[in-house]
């Protein structure tokens, strides 16, 4: 049993909430273990004037945290699964996937109740190519305007009148006790969520067996099956939440139902696929779904979006 566990975390309100949530779970399980937070800033927090897709590179929100794990200044890092790349640096790995919060996107506005209600030509804030693609598909008249920053910054920009509405992850707003900001939880039929959205994961050193055993009770197996399938889609397509890729898995008894799509930013091209299968085959289901998207032309869309 470890006497002390240090959690590396970003310093946004949401990241701190997530780290504190894991801290509280560990303290409840292990009253004799001291759990501390180590706050740090990542590249994704610093560069706020461009869409993440243009900042480039994967793991914009995790690299610095991983450095702390490797040099021993921290023992675990708590991530939003949506932001975690598929590959881990040598010696590090994902030890736990925690129970998922509501995975949907939230429609947030001070003027309107839903996307359907927005007037012609309304301005909607999001930097997510996935959200831009799906909103534009349903409403080609809507103007998508870039929106970066942490949840509070984004809400302030909405309140300043820069946008008629913005779209944020429902999970983030719920965790920060800002449910009253949500006008509509957008259905997954209307806007398919990003892989891993709403789930937290814990990364640590792969050889830290003592710690991995202590973290095991935080694993939520149903969420893990779902997120494993979703991440396999992103892995095969070589993309994540910065790409115009959506993938979302649900469990129906022991059967996983996985849906995925790839589209262009203006929503004029969208390729979809879905698959069902036993939950134990989560990874293969995700890979097969991605292969089907590729067979239907997903690579050409992704190449065009990235100007390749
Ligand atoms: N890319 C930023 C990010 N990473 C995770 C969340 C929300 C919380 C979650 O999905 O668990 C957000 C903000 C957002 O999309 O509004």
C-alpha cells in the first residue's frame, strides 16, 4: 500500500474537478494514503488563438503530465478520455477508465432553446470539426465561429454576445455544476459524440504494480468496453477529438452497438457506419467499423480537411 499518491493535473476548473474526484475516491478507499495534486500547464492550455487541429500534434493536453509521470514527480494523471492519444510513451499506460458521465454535446445559449430554433444565419461557437460538420449538415445556413478556451472562457465569450449559441460537452457543464446553462442535450442521433467524451481515464507507470492494484476499484467495466471500441475507431483512422470524426458505442446487454462518422467541416460530405457485436470484441468492432469508413472514402475526406 502506497503512503502517498501524487496526481498530475491541468489547472482548468474541469481538470481540477476531475483530479479532485479521483483524489476523493482514493482517499475513501485508502484512508491512510495521502493524495496530493500537482498542477501544471499544457500546450493545449497555452495556445488559444487557433483550432486544435491547426496547433498540430496529438496529446496537446497530456504531454506535460506524462513527463511528470516519467520523471517521478507524479504517480498518476487524470485525463478526459476524449483528449488521450491512442499510443502511450514507453513505460506509461492507461490503468483505469472511470464511469462515464452524460456523453452528449450540450446546446448553450442565452437566447434560444435548440439548434432547430436558431434563426437563419445564426452564429454558433465551436472549434470542434466534428461538431461543426454535424451542425452544418442539419443547418447549412448557420455560421460556425471558432471558440477556444476552457469552459468558463467559452461561456464568457457567449455572454459577451460574440455568438448566438455555443456547443460544449454536457459532461463538463454537469461536473462544474452548470447544468442550468444547458438549454438542450443534443441527441446522439443529431450530433454523434466524440470517442471517449464524458469519460475520465487514469494513466500511470506501467511497472507500478502496487499503484495499479490500488487503482483497480475505480475501473467501470461497461464504460471501458464502450470507450475501448470508440478509441479503436480513432486509432485506425489516426485521429482523435481534433479530427472531424465521431464515434459512440452503447451497450445493449452484452452487445456493443458502435456508430461512427467522418465528415468535412461544412457538413456537405458525411460517411457513416455502424456495427454490433459482443462487448469482449470491443477493439475489433471499432477497428472493423473504421475499416468500413475507410472503404467508403473516409481517408479522402480526412486528407482534404487537413490539406494533404
Ligand atoms: N477538448 C476539450 C475537452 N476535453 C474534454 C471535455 C469535456 C469533458 C469530457 O468530455 O469528459 C472538453 C471540453 C468540451 O468539449 O466542451
